[in-house]
C-alpha cells in the first residue's frame, strides 16, 4: 500500500512536474508571446481568448512583415498614429497613391510631349521655306510693282501666252540681218548699233565683197573701210571695231568665230547682246537679245521694271524655258518694229492688246492704228535683201538694195 502510495505519489509528483514543466513552457511561451500580447492589447478586448491568442501568435509575424513596409508611410500621416489598425490599410493606399502619383505625372508628361512637339510641323506647313526660297529677287520686284498685284505664277502664264500669240502673228520671224556665215553675222551685228538693220543690209554687200574673210578685213585700209561704212553712222568707231575684231579672230582664234559667250565678249565691239545674236542664229545656242525694242516692250508688258540690259536678260530669262529664248527675242523685236513703236504704238491694231497692261498708251482707233503699221504689216518691204523663203511664202517682201530708191 505504501509502495503504491509512493508510486502514486511519484506519479502525482511526475504529473505535477509535467504540469510544472508545462507551466514553465507556457510561461516561456508567454514571455515569447509578450510582444504579441502587447500588440494584441492594442486590439479590442474580444481578442483575449486562447484560440485568438494562438491565431494572433501565428499571424502576428506576417502582420508585422506586412505592416513593416508601410509604417514609414503611416508615420508620415498623423491619423495613422491614433488608429494604427484601421489606418495601416489606409497607409498602404496612401503609399500606393503616392507611388501612383509620379506614374500619373510621367504618363501625363509622356502624353503631353507630343502636344508640345505638335506646333513645330504646323509652323512648317503655314510658312514653308520652299515657297519663298524658289522666288528670284528681280522677278519678285516686278510682281510687286504690277498695278494689279499679279502673282508670280500669273506673270509667267501671261508672259508665255504673249509669246505664243506673237508666234502665231510672226511665224516667219528671223534675224533681220543678211549673213551667210558667223563672221558676216558678227560684223553686221556690230554695225547695227545706232541704225536700222535695213541700212546695215544695204551696206554690208560691198564690205563683204571686198573683205570676205577676217584676214582680209584685218589687213584693210581703215580709210577705205570708213568710206564703205559711212551710211551706217558712227562709221569711224565702227571701222575701228570691225577691223579690231577681225585681228582678234585671226590672232586668238585662227580666223574662226568662237562659239562660246566668254570668248565672243572678248572681241572689240562685241557685248552680250551681239554675242547672243551670234550664238542663237549662227550656232543654234539659246540666248536673249536685249536691244532697244526688247527693253521697251518687256517693261510695257510689266515683265520687269529693270533698266539695265543684263538685269532685263536675267529677269525675262527666268520666265521662259531656255529653249524659247532665241525665238522669243525674234518675236518681241519684230512686234516692236512693226506694231508696238516707241512713240506711237498701234494699240488698236495690236493682236495681244487684251494681255497688255499698257494698252491705251498709243492709238486705239483701229483705222488710225493701221496707218502706224510698218514693213509687211503695212504691205511694205522688210529689212532683208535676202530674207528666208518662209518669209517670202508668208507674203513678205525683200528690201531693195542701197540706192534703189
């Protein structure tokens, strides 16, 4: 009985030890769970149950881990300190909201970037450089000076239409100097200064009969040449020029007329006008001949307001293709000699009157205007003694030789 009692006591003691051990374990667990209890103390009183403690003991680390990242954000917000349990999720929202805010700024910045760049192409469309870089200076002044405010495009169209109309009026237009080779043409052109082509054509047959080549004219007696050239006026100066250019042809070009502008203008008495006459009619190379008739008409037509021949050449040349330059010169010069005269233009008989801004400067009555026409337009001879066959076929008449009356 005593043994049983002692055994039983021992068992009881063991049980008490076990209980004590359990109590110690629970005490240690309680110590370990002290932070959890402190955290749980913040929660409502209903969370003091053992099952809730175990649950909270298991979930607290996760809660700490979850709330650890948001505590700095919660500290920044005063409301989070008073109600941490309720504001921690709000802290998350606040942090995400703050994180989202830069994202919105970035997205708005990205979306606004194209809007800032958008005005650049609009400026290019409104004021394209091509529209102003392709306009030459001289024609621009011409257009601005036009009384009707004519645009550049309208000016080009009107100028080319005038040329087409003149081509129908003068389909037989040609250089009105008699010549058989480039040498005769360059000499005749030099002699045509300050006189008519008719007078030159009546004078050169005797000159070329006596001096047919550059070598012959270079070695000629100046007094004999002056006597031949007397009818053309300014015969002494012209004699010096034709003898001088003949010597230059012999010494510099082997007695041949050069076919380049830069070489022709080096000859005595030869300028750009003479050079283009030779190039266009003896060598078939396009050029604009700016003589007195050409200058007068292009200003009347408001193609340009320039007065310098070189500037007129550049301004008018910009209105036409290069291939039209030689025939254009013939058309304009022929019209100036026959209808659009310097003092009394025959406006009433002009075929391009509707296109002319200067209409009315001359005689507008058709019957009176017909009396002002010259050469074949008035039924009279032309200026050439030996005109092309096309001119004769069109009803033109050859000019009489010198002294024929």
